[in-house]
């Protein structure tokens, strides 16, 4: 479309906007400069222009929006709640796409206390689900993300984001997607495609080929409904904190983690954060020291600890909890310099138990009660602070990092859950970040048995001239270095869709054909994971 | 193709066979009557004619076979080890397809002791994987199926069959499929599509849309390689047996099961079998009583027990095992009439502990040591006996049910893991089976948290005139009755591909288009789950 002259393009958009207004009403079609600027802004530099924001309220309106886009040959890019922070926020991958904001589609469609399921639209937030369960006095909880209370679970799952606590691999614990294809057709995944199927919200595979996987990290359809699986509140909840003080201990720690995941002692999302990351999430930037904060400066402030780990164990009986403590002590004791397991038995107070180390060593982990809340599915804004770490004057509520000119870029290499790989990846990435003049804010999330999700965070101030370019160069260098070592990213920002290595087979071609089949004009989210 | 006159068809096949012979050699192309009869026989009546059996030895030969089929407009139907017993064995869904037997593709391609993965071709058997691990003195084990030691893990996973013990939902614990599309192109799923990806065998999703789901229960490609995840041998293995003596107790038992799965006390495949099924798998048919065996006759022989359950708990520490016993006693004690937990700590002898009931009540479960072997990944032929239950003169090795004229038909409705549903499904199905003059051989397999795989087995003697028709009528009536109640099957036999309810959306149409895209002539397994 770039080759069309601009007046033709403008006419197309004008005609399409007219029709969208008829479909959605004036309120459903936003094109004033402030709105456009809102969706054109990310937490890093972007150039994409967005001609219009559409706000459909239901599936039929989504279909109508797509039909009109198709008629006029213009593209749309869906966004649920716009919290894709560090990956591009609401900004489309390509220039000149309208943004289809699904925030008005915020109904909770179905809920079962017995079967522990909830079916929601993409505009529903984590906070909304939490409130819904609280109001009903439900004995169930929904695991949150490390992001915002106002993030969308549907979007989180479709980006293969992780959940805190159980069902950390969120994607694996969803089913029954309702999807509008770009050509307006509708599919339901699994058993949900059959009327009256009693297992529509209970089973991922269905019968015959399974389509769920096609709609995660893709542009093959707009998911307008999805079922999430919930967990009963446990009899005993245990928050496990551990620490190593020597960088050489990362490798054996990761090998120990793999063993604990294989055997099933650990089954909940496990985070392991380095000293920079732990420090940045607890304290403001020490401006008196200048930027970047150097390792020797950091070490002068926090005398102990190189890696800080946090996980949870959910048990249905106190003796199971005791058994898990015994096993964790046996397996993690020799690998760590601090091991603390805090327990809460059904509504009782938290009892903190140090297995190894002293209580002063717990300080960098922050308040244990906050961890209990988070691990019980209570949404929190705490983690949003970290986006503002390099901003001297942070806004009051940490809610608008784009407008506040926070610089935030994630890089997400997928690394084998193996000590040698983790240590090497850490060294490679830390070296690149230091060379680019940023702090290495590094973490690992383990939510499956065989891989570690490496979470590399670049935080900077977009108001510092040149930092946008320098930060993105750093990010790109990280992805490139990881790629050549076989650590392919598990998630991409809008700026990186073209950075995957060339495949060794026909997958790209087949995906492109699937795309053309459901979207012959390429009107839905062009360039997003699947090229046109 | 049915509309072509038969001489044209014969010429096509003749020319194709000539080319296949050039490609595979004489030994790779079998068309003598005995071979054709072998692949035309199932454990129920079929009419499909198979003109030829092809035996490619590698991926290139698979591609060559497909190219030749495409050139001549004839169809091929893949079979790994041919143990699709009760679902059609090696017989194609449609008439006049060649059978592509993948048994020569039996290489173990890759293995990692550290990461607990094994990558195999479709001709590899469970026995072969077991022997491979034993030879290396591996500390890992591979969970078997309830089928034969000579079944194919790849085929089992692609049919979404279940595993015994951990990773019961086998499909969820595979990745890195290599797939030859009908048009000869090759795709690898997940990270395996990138050269040198260190997570190729470790992660299912990859980056971007995930394709694995497309190739299970489908005809969209031939899987020529797949990675399976293994488990370390546990410190403590516990075999849990339980029983209820009153049919009314099934519903609360199933609700209790759901709770134990939700909380994670149970995570291994759990089987619950009715009295008929338990009896038939332990004892020969009491011919002196005539057929069918009536419930009152059965009850006269086994005085106690209506449902017999078996599951396992794998622990890494003795205290964890103790905790699990405490919880199982608390949760299952009130719901059962017998509860026995036998434990084995690393290589030690089995210690049997009765929680509730007397040891005489354990008899119908058979030898507990056999259960330990099976749950440790040691393949067994034991379950194959049941196929011969209605045969007066069984062959020595129970290996050739088709040639021995065993009648075996499975029906597989998927039912919510909920007491009311399970009890109702059981009543409906038992009624239909009794009305058709067969024994209700019923079981449930639980390998996920929210669904129960209902395993309905019809066993008969194909040499009894009329039984083929009567058994299939019974099977069809079961599927129909379940369908109208929302219990859609999770797996289909070759005779039932057309029995799914009409979808409420465009899924069928989209699947058909995917099929045409990769298989424009419909040469691969026409009619199998996806219609052409």
C-alpha cells in the first residue's frame, strides 16, 4: 500500500472512517490528534502513524470493522488494553494501520465454580476477574501477571505471557477460543465448535486437528473470547525465597531448578532476578552516582546477593507442605546462601521460617505479605514502578509510561533450563548491556520443565537525547548475539518481527499461505509474527 | 476418484506401483494378497480395499512416495506400527488407498539424559525406547501406554492416546515435530524450525503461531520425527488402589478426583474401571454361563466392588510421599470402600499399606508388582489379553487380533470430570450396551484436571454370525446418545469420521481449505478427521 499515492490512501481512509462511524457511532471512531498520539506512542521510538482508533463493542462490530477495512483496502491492528509495555504498547507493527481497541468488549461470559473456569472477552482485565471472584466469595483464584491489574488476560495469553504462581505457562491453560478471521468467518477451538458440547470450556485439544496454537503470537485472527482455567485457593501456600552470593552459583542453581521441576516439587512460576533487577524494583535510582549505575557502586549499596529467587508451593495438606519443605531444604540448601520458606495455612498469619541464612538477608525481597497477596491472585501495581526507574520525576500513578517518556525495552531469548546455557547467556547479555552504557536488569522465569525464559530489561529515559537509539541498538545486539548461539526469542516487540533467523524448512511459506487464505488482502495486523 | 472407471484406476495404480518399486526397491512395495489382507483387516468389519503397501525407510522416500501418488492421483494412508486396535488397525478410512507403513523408519535420532528428551521416528516402539534407556543405564523412564510394547509412541501421541503414569496427556508433552506435507514440503514445529535452536527439543510453542496441533488427529501431514519428554525415576513411587462397592458412589468419587487433580495431589494418569472391565482383564470368559455375561452372574463371582481405581504418586522425598498419603487418606478415605497405597523407595521392596478395607479386597487389582513395573515405564503385553476375552481359543501371544478374528471396538466420549456427568454417562452407555447384548466394559482415564476420558470397550467374537453388525450398531448408538448429551468423542475409529455433530461455526470450512492448501489432490489419508 506504500506505493499508492497519498491522496488515494487518504480518500480510502476517509471513506472507511465514514462507514466505521455509521457502524460504531461517533464515539466508536476516534481520530483527534490526542487519541492518535496515544496509540502511536510506545516506550521506545516509533514512527508508525495511526489514522484512526476504532472501538467495537461486540463480535458483530469486530466483523463489521474488518469488512469495511477489507472493502477499502486498509489495515487494522487489534489491541486489548494496550499494556504491551516494552514490546510496543498499542503501536501497530507497520505504518498506517488503524488500531482496533477491544476495551469495550469487557464481558465475563461464563464462569463455573465447580469446574474452575472463566470465559472472558479481550477487554476484561485481571482486576475485573479478581473483583468478580471476590464478589461471589469464590474459593477460586486467577493467577495474575507481573504486569498491571488493568492488563488483559486474553492479550497476555495470546502473547504467551506468564502467570504468577500456578498455571505459569498461561497459554497451556486456556481453551475454547472464539476467533474472528480477517475475512469475517468465525471459528471456535477445541470442543467449543460444537453446539452444546459439555467440555467446551474444559479441554484444549477437542477432536481432530487443534487450532488454538495458530492464534497466539500471530495475525491470523482476532480472539473475541477465551476460557481461562482457575485454581482453588490452597490449604497451605508457601512462598520460597532463595539467594546466591557468588555468580558462579547460577549454573548449579539452574541445574537444581531443572531437577525440582522435573520431579514436580516446583510447579509454580519461579523467578530469579539479578542484583541490579532486585535493587531497581525496590529502590529509586541513586542519582547522586550518575548514570549508568556501575556494578561496584551497586555492590557498595547491597553488600550481599547476586541472584534472588522467588517461587511458591501450593499444598492441600499440612503434611504435604512439610514434605515440600524437607525436599526444598535437601535440594536447594546446598545450592544457595539463603533459603527461607514462609507458610500460610488457610487464612492464618504468615509464619516465616529461615532454612539457611539470616533474616537481614531477606531485605532485598521486600515485604513477604505482598508476595503472599500476589501469589494469591491479588493484582498489584508494584512492578510498574520499575519502568520509571530512570525517570527523575515519576508521575504519581505509574500508569502512563508512554506519555511519561519512560524508556522500556524487553528482549526475550529462550534458553535451555541448564546451568551452562544460563550462565553463558547471562555473561553474553550482561557484557552487551554494559558496553552500551545501561544497567543489566536481568531475570529468569521458569514456568515449564525444560526452558528458562530470559527476561532482559532495558530501562532508560526517553528525554535524554540519543538514548532511544542507543537503547534499541543494545536490544538489537542482544537479540543478534543470542540468535547466533541458538537462544531464539520466545516473544518479539513490534520493532523485531523481522529479526528471526531464516527457517531451515518450509514453515514460513506455509504460514504465509495460511495468512493469505484467511486474509487475502493482508488487512489484519500486517507484519505481526507472520509476514504477508 | 470413485467416479473414474475401474480400468483407468487400475492403470494408475499399476503405473504408480512401477515407480514406487523403482524408488523403494521390490522389498519396499508389497502387493501380494496376504499382505493386502493384513492391512485390510481390523478388529471389526471393514470393506476398504488396499491396492498396495509401501515401506519407505526415510523422509526422502516418504516424500518420493507422496510425489508419485500425486503424479498418478492415487491416495496413501500412513500407519506406524499398525496397533490402532479397536479404531481400525492399519485400515484406511476410505476405499482404495495404499498403506504407507512407516515401520522401517525406526531410528532414535536424539537423546539427552540431562534434559530428559528423546527424538524418534514413527517406526520406533515403546519397547525400543525402553531398551535404549536400559542399555544406557539411564535414570530416566518413558511412560508407556495401556496398549502393546510394539506400539509407536509417535502414533500414540498423534492419536492423543494417553500415557500410563506421569505425562498422561502425552500430546502435551511432545514437541519439535518434523512433518512432511502431502505436497512434499517439510515443516518443523516450535523452535525446531530454526537451525541450531538450543530449545528445539525443549519447548512446544516456539515463537509465532504454533503448528503442532494441526498434525494430531488429522490428514494434513506425515510426522516423520517427534520429541518426547521423559521423566526421572522417582525417589518414591506409590501405587494407589481404591474401590467403591455401591454404584451411587461413582459421582462423589469423580468429584473427589477433580479436587485431587485441581490441587495437584494427583498428577499421574488415573484409571477407574467397572466390575465387568476389571473381571475381564483378570479372568477368562466363563463360557459355562453363556453369552452375554449378565450382571447377576458377575456379582455371584466377584462379591464386592463396582468401580476399581488405580493411580500413582511420584515423590522426590519420603516426607513428600508421607504427605501425599495423608492427603489421599483424608480425601479418598470417606469416598471409598477400599484404599491401599503401596510404596517403593528407590530400588527397595514394595511396602503395601491398607488405609481402608482388607487385603482380600485387593484381589481384582492383580499383582501389585506388575503395576509397579508398568508405572516405571516397563512395557507389558498384559492388557492385550482383553481383546481375546470373547474368543474361545485364543492364540498364544495375543499379537494378531485381526487375524484371530477378535472383535474389538472402542467408543471414546469426552465427559466433564464431574460426578453428575460421569454417573449419567455411565448409566446411558451401560443401558445401550446391555440392550445390544454385550457386556459393559467401561473405564475412565483421568489425565487432565477437568475432563474424564470415557473408555467404552465392546469385545466380541467376529466368528459369531451377526456379531460384527450388532457390535457396530451398539457402538454407533453409544456415540449418538453421547453426542446428543454433549459428550463429544475425543478420538474416532475409521468408521466414525462422519459422525461428529455439525459445527456451529466456520471451523469445518477453514480446515477443508487448509487441507486443500497442502494437499490439493487429497492424496493423503482422505476422510481422516478432516474431510476433503
